[in-house]
C-alpha cells in the first residue's frame, strides 16, 4: 500500500501534466481529428500550379465544427513550407489588416517595401479605400512578390469568420483574382458559416469563387474519436476501461468542439485522482456530461438560436417533439405552416447546417444537443443532453 507521502507526490505529478485538449475557440489543439488529411492535401496543392482550383479553398461549417482550428493549422504548415501567411478576420478592413501583417513580415526578412508603412496606409479601423488605394494594395503585394526575398514561396491569405459579404471582402477577392490572372504566387483559404459562404460564392461579382474548392466540414468518425482518446489518455498514464472510452467517444457525436470539451473534462478528472488504477466512475461520467452540456449550451447552442428568426425556431421546436427524425408533414401540422411556406425555412436551416434531410420527406437535427435544447420552451423534461448518443458510433 502506498504511503500518504507517495500518494501526494503522485497527485502532484499528475496535476502538472498539461491537458492536451483545447475547448477554447480558435486555440490550436494537440489533435485535429479527421482534419489532418485536409491540411496535408491543401499544403500539397501549394507546390503545384497556381491555376489549380484548390489554391482557392473555402471551408464552411456550423459553429464548433473546427473551421478556425483548421485554418490555423494550414497557416502553420504553410509557414513551414516557406509561404508568407496573412491571417485576417472578416468584418474589418481586410486590406489594411493584411498589409500591416505584410509590413511586419517584411521587417523580419530585412526587406523594405517602398511606402509600406502604418503611416502611409493609416492602418486603423474605419479607413475607407478609394480606387487608387485599392490599386496600391495590389501594387504592394505585387512588389513584394516581384522584389521580395527569393526564398519565399508565395503569399497565402487566410480569411476567417466570414459571416457576411461586405465591400472589404469583395474588394479583396477581386484583387486576389487579378493577382492570380497575372500569374502571381498567391493563394487563399476562407472559412465561415454555411449561409455566409453561400452569399459570398453566389455574389454576381465574385463568380470565379464558384470554381473554387468548396468543403463542408462534417463530423468526425466514431472510430477516429475512440482511437484518439485511447491513444492520448494511455500516453499520459491514464488507463480507462474499454466501456468508458466508448461512452465518452459516443458523447461527442463526432462534433469537434464536443471532442475537445469532453476530452478536456475527462482529462482534468483523471489528473486529480490519487491512485494508479485511474478510471472514470459513473459519477465522473455524470459530471463530464453536466459540464459539457452547460458549456455547449452557452458557447454553441445559445449563439445559434439567437441568430435565427422566430419561424426558424418554430420549425426546430416542432422537430424537437420527435426523438429521432421528423416527418415534414408533422412539422407542417405542428407549426401551422403550409408545406410550400415551410420549405423556405427548411432550406434556410439546411444551408446553415443545423438540420439534415438524408431521407426524402424527413429532417433531423445535425447539431448535438440541439434537439434537447429546443425542448425547453415546451416544458418538457429538464434539458439533459446526450440522450441520443447511441445513434453515433459502431
């Protein structure tokens, strides 16, 4: 039997282990399950010809599907391959932001682009570009690629959080297209919510984006989640039972955010146990469920619901009555909307990635725990998620 002193020492060493899971949005985790192939595929295309449609890749997915993490990993790998990466966030003045980053990169490489300074372009919020300044933005990119360091492979523009099409994004895309047409080594990846990406690629001015590589980020395979949890926990000396690996894997429903969140809470519990035979108890599982459910509701479900119209919400509430897939006819009856009128909201929810219609005449929830969350207004049982976790896996 271990002494109290040795148990305290064991506990301390476990608590010093860095948790490998990162449920914070945008923070790069140790593992990006089922996304490594997307990263390596895109990085591989950068070594090919610039007229490849993959050089312009657009990722879409609902909140928590791993868009920002994916872009961050692509950016890191591209840097290692010798690309200058301009990571910018939609919603601001993208030209100012990208040139400010390029200015810093230029100084790192001891290369001075004439006139490229904060003072010249006034890199601050609210600066409006007229036509000559937009031309200057393109000119500065051209100057860097023409006269910059010879070891630079090219420029990769990463645009994250695309939520709507504005003048800054439209102008950036047009100038990017012109640079491609002039055979410059420049590539771009964008990521955003499905409806926002749809607006961008269907813009009458940006028709060239319809020929880009468009990828919707779907869920993670059950076997990948199971194997990953097994590898990560075992690597850190935590020996969970096969049943517990299955339980926490199924709780994720293949949703990247839940994979990180559940892994994080399970790992934290393991680090605070005081014995060698570390495993999760039924009480531990309940704690993980409750914490993950609350965080999922606050970080993902509430923002999703707050962005919807009342009719959208009515549609989802009507679906939530069913434990599984819902008949369109039943949704119509419950909402009082005709099938033709209902179809526009069905289309909106499908485009946003909140529901699926894999079977004719039926719809189902695509986001884990959303069904249970939508039941609250009906006075149904207390919001407890993970009711349908057996539908995922094996």
